[in-house]
C-alpha cells in the first residue's frame, strides 16, 4: 500500500497571491509551477500517492497567522496535509 500525501496547489488566479506571500519560492510563471508539481507527482508515484490539494491563499495565510507560522515550504506542506486529510492534526 502506498503512503498518501498532499501537494499544495493553487489555481492560476491565486498564483500571484502565493508568489507575493512567499517571495522567491516559486517560478515566475504558473505553467512552470504546474509542471513542477506534476513532475513531483510522477517522481513519487512508485512509493507515494501524491494528491493535489487546491488552496485559497488567503485561508492559508490566515491559518499561518493563527498558528504563528511563516508562510514557507514547511507550513505549505503542513497546511496541505491538514486540509487534505480531515483526520490530520492542525
């Protein structure tokens, strides 16, 4: 049985907000962002079932503020797990 994990993902409309919230963390274009996520899903496919979790950036930032976390790779990963898995601890 494969492990299930969750990939933080946003729509094209949300992408500029994500870039602004996490400067320097993402490629300049949404197409590059999508390609990167798809590549990660393919690379992990043998061992992990990686599912995209569509995130609203404003809700992610509110969650970060409430949890006293900076919006970065660690908090994005944690948030994707929390909203992707209803049984995960927040």
